[in-house]
C-alpha cells in the first residue's frame, strides 16, 4: 500500500468519525428533549428567547415536532453519507 492510498484511507476514517460524532450528538439531543416542552433559541452570547408551552401550547408543540423531524432527517442523511464511505 502506498502513501497516497494510506492518506486517502485516513481521510475517509476521519470523515467517518466526524459523521459518527454528529449522529451521536443529534441522538443525544433527541433523548435530552424527551419530556421537555419549551423551545429556546439563543445566540453565542447566551441571549435569546423561549417559547413556553404554558403560554403558547400549540406553537411550542409544533416547533418541537418540527425540530425533532428535521433532526431525524439529518440523522438519516448522515447515516447514508456514512454508508457511502
């Protein structure tokens, strides 16, 4: 096996690890969000706002559902990308 092949394989392994880490993080988010009902958005400075279920029940529920749906889609996409490696 030559150096170029080893470098190519190493790049693929690094990419696979990166994808696996993203999948793990997203799955952790799903687990963490169970039982939670509020949706919060914040910037890097920690400033933001929260959509509280007690104040906006339907909006909070739809927002949470939409976020979880998109996370599941992202996981599927990442798993496909990983399989193609």
